């Protein structure tokens, strides 16, 4: 196996073991670094793991890297986290820089190659500010797409199913146009617990754990830099930096500042809007309680199927089928395997050339952001 593809773990257990093994290496320069875990309830050995350390002299700034909020996306996230630890961590200054690396925010989803947690909650729709953010009145347009996104029958003939999907999509696009359809679909919803993009009715345990970690970092440091790893949307061979809607700078300004070619804002014009987004939550926390400090938080979004018509249409189809498989099963093992494979390729591609370009893009973004933010 080539050294780049070796960064991408085969399963959750191997990824976690490798992450934990980094502690000794990190302690060589951050001697107070500690490995901690939060075990999820149940009989399975599922943990959110993090390695954390203060600066060795003065807590001026902290670097935070998180992975696996959408469980299956944690495989690519794990690769990028390992890449950073091996190639960029030696360039940071331990005297003034603290660390927080989080492995697998959603360990259940990572283990079982699902995007959601065990409660079918999309954790990136669960970071709302205040419990009023879970209102069932949010995103009423989802009602128009619910039956299309969440069919209730067992998966059968995929050719017939695809024809029904395309016909249904055309009808919805005629009613809502593409921007209305994307907004209703992707914003997040809080009424259908078995539906796609369900944000939950309260904070999930994973969410509460991360909120505590973020608050602790903001309390201790004057400057916070946070990078979160995701996959699925955007060009196949060009990772996108997705900034919060709360970030005041324009995307063009960040392209120049970071010397990185593709930066977008999480709004309907450049990407799509999200209710309960984790990065947005960090900005809310910062603005409300720590506004005197400096924060930059962004998402690395590694595109997989691409932004062609095929990718734009096939991405929701793969999501719909995987969720349908979870709740209503398939008529045969071969159908099940096909659905699982297509979902895996949507969030964890196997191709070596994709791995190589994803790592190259991450390197370029790491270099640009770390230098611009004063960490190198």
C-alpha cells in the first residue's frame, strides 16, 4: 500500500488505536498532553477520544482539529488528522500553542459506516443555540419533500426505483426550483425522527461532549483555530473550505489570504444553509461569551461524486437509499450490497488518485491557514 492510502484506516477500531498511539509522539514536545475518552452508553466499546495539551509556557493560542461528526466521514477525517500530526504538528510552537485533537465525534456512525448517530440524528443539525432551535416549526418546506426523501417500502428493483426517483425529482423541481429543493432538503428538520437530516429533539450526548470541550478551549486561550473534516459535497478533485455564515470576510478574501483556490460560505448562494451547524455554534459561543478573543473555524469539505449533474443528482439518491435500507431493508443481499457500496463511495472513496488529491488539497489548506493565522 502506498504511504498516502495507508493514511486511510480500514475500520473504526484501527483508526482509534492509531489515534491513541499518537500520544507518546505528541508528549515529546507537549509533555502535559493527555488522552481522554467519553464512552457512549451501551455494551459496545464506542468512545469519543481526544488528545489535549496546554502550551508549555503561555496559553496564547490553541489548535483544534475534529473528525467524524458524520460517522462515515471519519475515515477521511482520520487520514487528514494523522497527516497533520505527522507533518504539521512538528512545526507548531509548544511554548505558546495548546492542542485539541478529537477523534470520531460520532463513533457509532463511524463504526457502522453511517452518517447519523444511533438515534438517527445528524449531529451537524444538532448544534443549535438554545433548545428553541429544536422547534418542529423549523423548515416547514421539508413537508413537501418528506415522502420523496423517505420512502417507506422495502428496496426492490433499482432500475424501476431510479425511474421513480427521477420522475419525482422533476415534479419537485418544477414546484420548488432547485434552490428551494436544496434548501428544504439540506437545512435540517426536527419533525421526522426516521427522516434524512433529522436534527433531534434535544442535544445528543456527542454534542454535549463537544460543547464542553469547545467552551474549555475558549476559556483558556486568546486565539482559537478550529478545523473540522467532512466529505461528500463539492468538486471531486478539489476540496472546499466552507466558512460559517457568521464569518465576516468574503470568500474571495479568504482565497487570497490562504492562497487556497476554493472557499465558500455556508449560505444558499455559495454552498447551502444549515440549521444546527457545529461551526456556526462555535461562532455563536464566541460572539456571545468570548468576543474579545480571536476565532477562526472552518470545514474541510472533500467532494466525492463531484458537482456535475450526475453528482448533484446521485448524491441525494445514495442518501435516500441508505436511509431506506436502514428502516425498511432490501429484497436481496445483492441489492443491500449495492446500496452500501454507493453510500460508501459518497463519503469514503476507495480510489488511490482521490486519496492523493485529497491529501494534497489538505496540505495546501493547512499551509495557508496556519501561516495566515500565525501558527507557523
